[in-house]
C-alpha cells in the first residue's frame, strides 16, 4: 500500500483525500476526505482573473490541508487544478501560492485529462456489476465546466465543455454582483440554451447516447441525490451509488429553479456554498438526462479525487 494525498481544486470547491492505495489489487483505503467551498472561480468568467479574496480563501484551505497531509505522513501529494485556474490570466499567482504552502506545483490539467481522472475514480469499483451495464457515460458537473466520458474498462471518448454551476449562475442569474432571488425565467431559459449548445459540442466527439449507464459526479449531482433521498443531513454513505430516476431529477430541478435563497438554504443536506449555484447545476444534469434518454442517474461519491489518488499511487509504485 502507498499512502498518497490527492487535492482537487475546482471552480467552486477544494477537496482533499488521503488514502492508502494498491494499484495492483485495486484497493483504496480512505483515511481522510474533506471539502471546502472557496469559490476560486469567483468572477473569472467576467474578469478573466482570479480575485484576490478567492485566492485568500483557497490558500487558507491549502494551509489546513498541508497540516493534515503532514499528520498522515503522505508519501506523495498530487494537486490538480481545473477549470478556473485554466482560464485565469493571473494563474501564476495561484501556482506560486500553492507551491509555497504545500511544496508541490498544482497541475493545471486540460479538460480531457480531467475527464480521464474522473472516469477512473468513478468506475474502478463498478467492474463486475451486472446491474450497471456498460458502456458508462460519466458526467462530472463542476463549477466552471462539465466533463463527459464514455468508456468500458477504458476511456473511449472524452470532452470538456464550459458549462458549470458557478459559470452559469454568474452569467445568467446574477445582477449587480448579487444572485437574483428567486431566479428569473429568462435567466433559466438562457442557461438551458447554453447547456444545449454545450451538449451539441460534446456530441461531436463523445457518443453520449450510446451509453447504457449514466454515472453522475460532483456536488450538484450528490446534492440532488440527497434531496431525492429526503436526507436531513448530508450522508455520503447513503448517497454513494444511489439511483435517482429521471422524473425525480425533473421535479427537483423545477423546484430549485423557482425557489428563493432562503428556501434552498433551508434544505437540510444543502451545503451553504451550494445554495446560490445548485439551481444551475441541477439544470445541467436534467439536460444531460433529456439528451441521452437516461432513465436514471447512478450517483457516485468517488470521482476525480479518487482518480488523482490512483494515479499518484501508480507513479510511486
């Protein structure tokens, strides 16, 4: 077993997984998993730059994660940064800050690399499941982008497109720096139009409709599952591999798109950092299910973070 620390820094959240991994046997023993909402991608779509306050929040989380990895004596730290830091003009400020705190350079990966890691993390434990036929379509709905991957044992095709819960919220549901409360129908319609255009783009290279099992990843999808299950508190064990029917996703998406900030915040399993962006994220999931004809989404708590851990262990093996 190799002890590794994987950090996934996206547009909305930064997450840590410390685990013992054995690439030869496929065994991954989780020691610590946590997440913080830091909104690194705040206003990136509008300004093209990482905001100073967003960098401050992210670096504070990095310091906490540095203490945890040191406590667990991780043999290797791998830090992967995704959509927001790819897009930002001042990403060198981000890179230097992470290096100073954690002693490693953040790998600002491409959308295709992000998709490959997400697929590995989400499907490694599905091997042999006869009730979840292949090929899989793994969909990772992030803050700034959404990754689509179709594959069996390995990736057949992958594409990243620039629709995510934060990007769509800031583009269409924000006025004068504040999220419109409740969302306006015109903003919801504009989000739907952007998503449909992104799905058209994804379908040029990824056969979305050939998949037989839809696997959904990341906070928007897991929050939908928590709502569908009626959880009063967020429970990863209950959410992992939950199967949410299309009709339930459609109902939840419609309710969130009409709700006020206070109504969304009152949902017991809702993370405070997702209250303003969950409506947009759920619309992305709904549109994907409509486009592919998926009868249900299989929700996975294991995603790009687990894929990063596997790859880090393989490089040490």
